[in-house]
C-alpha cells in the first residue's frame, strides 16, 4: 500500500494544497467513504449545518481504481447529508474514477464556499479554480459543452451539478456523463451550497497493475465467467431494469406509494420491454465487460444523450406512481439527469404527493393546478422542473423530500411517507426481503438497497454455481426469505453489510464484485489486491475495513444527535403484501425490534443509544475519535 495523495481545496480563499496520508493509515481507511469519514471525523464538527461552508465535500477513489478489470471504476462522494442530517455517501461509475486515479490523486477535499460560481480543473499537477458564472444555471449536458469550450479541450471527464444542486434541492445529485449519478443523500445540494459547479479532469491512460501476469488469471477468462453466470447474462442483456420483470412477476414491485406489491401492467415498464422496444445500445464503465448501462431513445421524450432508466427509476416513476407509460418514465429519467436529481427520491416523493392528493391532504390549488393522481405520468415533466428550480408552491414543497414536506402537512401526510432517516426507500419490499428492514433502519444514512446482500441469497440451492461464496452462505440458515425476520437475518444483514461496506470503501461495483451472484467472488478480490497493488490481505482484514467504515458513520451520527430511536421503519413497512397464488408476506413490529436487538448485539452497539460501544471502538482502532 502506497501513501495516499489528497488535494485540499479551500473555496473561500481559493487556495489548494497537496498532502499525503501515510500508507499505514491509508490501509485502515483505503478509499471511498472510509477515507472520507476519517477526514471528516478528524477535521469537521458533525453538528454543522450540511449546507454551510463548514461542511466538507470529499471526492475519493481507492488504491485499486483504474486498474483495467471489470467493476473497479467507482468514485465516492462523502459529506454530511442535507436530506438525512447524517453522515452521507454516494457512489458513481463511468470513466471519471479511473481518470481521477490516473491524474495521481486519491481524494479531493472541498471546504468553505466560493464567493461566486467556480469549477475545479485538474490536469496532473496543474490545478485551477476557474470561473463558472457562464454555466451557472445550465443543465448538465450544456454545462459539459461549455467547459470544453472554456478549456479548449474535449478530452475531459467531469462531475457536474445541474440547476437542482444550485437551488439546494435536498435530493440533488452530481452527474457524470449526463447519465451516471452520485444520486443519494443530496450530495449535489452540498456542492451547490459551495458555489461549485463541477470537478473536471483531463483524460489520462489507465493504471498498470503491480503484477501483470497475475492479473491475467482474473481477466483472461472474463467471457467464460460471464457466460457461466445467468444473473450476469441477464444484467448484460437488460441492465438493472430486468429486476422489474422479476419483482413484477413475483408480486413484490412497490406500487401506488407502497400500498401493494402486485402491479398488473408491470411488463409495460420492464427491462425486457426496454430492450425489445426502445434500447439503442448498451454502454459501460471503464474496462468493464458487463455493459449494464442501457441507452434508450423515445421520440419527443428521451434522447440517447442522457442514457436510460435503471430498475429503481422504472419503479419509482412507474409502479410507485401507478404509471405504465414507458415514455413518461424515460422522460422523467432524462429530466432528472439534465437537472441533477436523484431518481429514487424524486420519483418516490412524487408518488407520496400523489397519495396525499388522492387522500385529500393536498388540494389541486396546492399542486399548482396539476391533477396529481396515480397514473398521471404526464405530470412528471412539469413537476420535475418545478422541483429543480424550487418554484414557489408544489416545487418548493417537494424539493425538501417527502419526509420533510410531510411535516408541514401533518400526521396524515407523515403516515404516507416511506423513508428511513428522511431518505426515500428504493424499490425492494421488506416483506419479501426482511433483511432490508434491518438494513434500511440501521444503515447510517437510511434506506439503501446496496448496503447488504438481499435475502434471496438464502433461498438459492446450495449447489447453485452462480453463488460464489458458498462457505459464507453456509454459515446461515438457508430458509425462505418471505416474511421471516429473526436473529439469523440479523447476522446475515450484518455480515453482508460489512462486505458491501468494504466494496464501497474499495470503490468496487457490486455487479462485478461481491459475496454471492457477481462476476468475481471474495477470493478473487483478495487476489486482485495482491496482483493489482501488491497488497497481501485476507477476507478477514477486508471485512474489518468494511466494519470500520460503518462504525465511523455511526459515531459521526451519534455526535450529530442520532440515537436508536432514529433506526425505525415507516408504517407502510408493516402492511401485509399479497403475492403469488393468494400467499401473504408480512413482518411485525415485535419481530423487527427483536431482530434489531440481535443486530446491535452482534455489531457491538449499545441497544439503547445505538452507538458503538467503547470495546467496539477499541477493537476497530477508532478510540482516537473524541
């Protein structure tokens, strides 16, 4: 492990400085939000206002980033979230992570606030804060073109906010390539609060691995690996939108703001339909063979320039809203990418507003005359623009996110919110995947479907060759997941959460690297560390790295005022769901609380406060945190 190079950018004083983090420390916090949390806990008060100059905004990669193998090109943004008030992070793929690393940096840390719009341009050791006044207010695609002209350079990779970030929408995203998003936790609003429009790198070549011949043992048979894994084959064919087909058929596709899981016309918005009717091509990230990113064209509604909808977007703007018009979904996806909005929170917030409208909580006068009924996908265009621009009325209300907006309308509206710690739920129902009830509530920044393995892993046959971690799975009871929430699920939630946390730390894509169905398994990850950067490690060390990140976030949250009382589920989580041939899946509040007790015991957290105990902090080397 080499020293990490960290570029500090003081926006208030418009100065930059380069510092190094010693290799020993970097090994404990090797990239992603583990590095980000280390820097925030060391240098920032967790009680600061997320939209104040005192908040830090940290872009980071990892030691393995940029080495040409599938699934390594991810970049993390770490900050205090304006949506949740907790420690927050968000990952993005594409090409900027590899270019970031190739320019010689491991992290870029922004502090303060510029007195006028700026963007940061990096070309190796050439670092410039440049005037961004000319592109302030531009949508993401136009801003990309403006910067190319301003720099007289086309070989660029950038992360940009749109008008939503500038207007401090609480779920604003940071966009890369107009179709990849650091979407969750409102990181775009933090960027906008600092008058920072973009982070831009000059394109560079990839990073050479430490052991080229050793790496060939992992990359030389990638086609065979893909062909042998039916999950990867489906992902390469339909992208994540293929999950609509699966969840729709099972009866666990969240519909009508989580009232039910059965959505009769799900096939109209499914990944297979996208592939058959509107797909233009499959796009990819740096050096990745999976090519999961769909690019679509819908005349008059969606251009290939802005990519295509992922599973979550198909669900939030589809079944959540009772909408079956695929063109409306693609248009909503494009508008979110243009204006810089998280599609999960945006679609879910609109679905909540539709529920309020149908319940008589929101009137037509309050919705600016929009008939905000379920099924009205034609309302998306006007609503998304109103939200992004924070127009007075319904736009400004929904720009706060559903949880905060509901507080202004009363208890009836709050009962319709489906969020944890203020962050709207992604489209995976806890009645089908009870492990996610633990994850959504205990995860430091609220609901996140990519912070642990999902329950169906426990339902896979033991001889299923698609599952790459049989020893790990064998340590749990292999049971049907539907409706079962117990100590076994608590253990499953925690152990897989550690692994996913480690993947986020090492900035690895979960479609390629993981504990179960992915392209490479845990043993290959250990080999990647060895061949890629000469790091002799073990699964145990990597699991501890993931655990350390989670605990740093929990400590940050404790200092920010969060307790176990914030680890809760919305009312709709306990609604029984009918699926299949008259079958019912449900979780109870009693089972949830018992599972959470088991989870806290296993994690080494105080069951009253929810904070890591002194013993846990010492074991993970975190007793330096005051």
